[in-house]
């Protein structure tokens, strides 16, 4: 990851930090029954893709929230939409949620 200058590592660390903060916000919304917005999901997925490209690990909270969202979306009625997605359990990342086979 990078040329050894430390800058790419610092940037990925910031992506991991921000993704964790957003995942915590999504988790809180789920716990108090508030909607989870498509923009929040898109931002988490984008951060996860960037971390994958850089071969950086997903923070545990990001992995858990994305896994739960993927499961909820896969099991949701297509007419329901994304807002108000409720979470479930988590075992690991759902790579096909990120558009991968």
C-alpha cells in the first residue's frame, strides 16, 4: 500500500476512521428505529471498496454494519426501498453486496 512514505497509510487510516464513525451512526439509527439512508449505505460501500483496493482491513464496526445491511436488503420486499432498513446478526463481509461475484 503506497511507496513507503506513510501518506497512503495515513489516508487509509482516515478512511477507516470515518467509515467506523459512519457505521456507528448507522448502528445507532437502527437501534433507535430511525431510517438508514441510501447515501449512508453508498458511502460505507465506497469506503469498503477503497479499503479492498488498498488491501486494508475493514474495521469491525464497518464489517458488521455492512453485513447486516446486506442481509436486510436481500431479505427486504423490493417495494420497501432502502430507508428504514433494520439490522440482524453478523458473521463476515458480504462481498456480493459490494458488486463483486
